[in-house]
C-alpha cells in the first residue's frame, strides 16, 4: 500500500526498512555499552580517591614511626592560648575526681 502511494517497488521499501532496523539495533547496542563504561569511569575515580587517601595515611604512619610528631591542630577559639605541657602533676589533677 505504501509502495503504491510513494510509487516505489515493495522490495526496495523492504530493503530500506531492514537497513533502518539494523541501524536502530546497532544504536541500541552502543547505548548499552555506554552504561557500563560510565560505571567503570565512576569506579575508577573512586579507586583513585581511595588510593590518594591511603598515600596520605601511609605518610602519616611513616612520620609516626620515624618519631616526628604530626602537626598539632587546635580550635580557632583556643588558638591564642598555649596549652600547658602534660606532666605527671597535671595528669593527676585531671584524673582526680572532685
């Protein structure tokens, strides 16, 4: 019926329809491959972040094992007042119950 309206032979329309269907199937297969590729890229980025965190942790471990202290962190509110050194007498005062 369409071939009569368009004045095109039926076998030519059939051939064109098959080519269109093959192209659509190929495009769908390509789309299916893209989803796993996105997941692989996301997981590679996560592995990269974890690897970087591990490198930082190993650096801290190396500093501790070498006897070098880590940088002391203080809050902003207390940063102007130096902390008294921890000695036996101050440790006893802190541990004594009132």
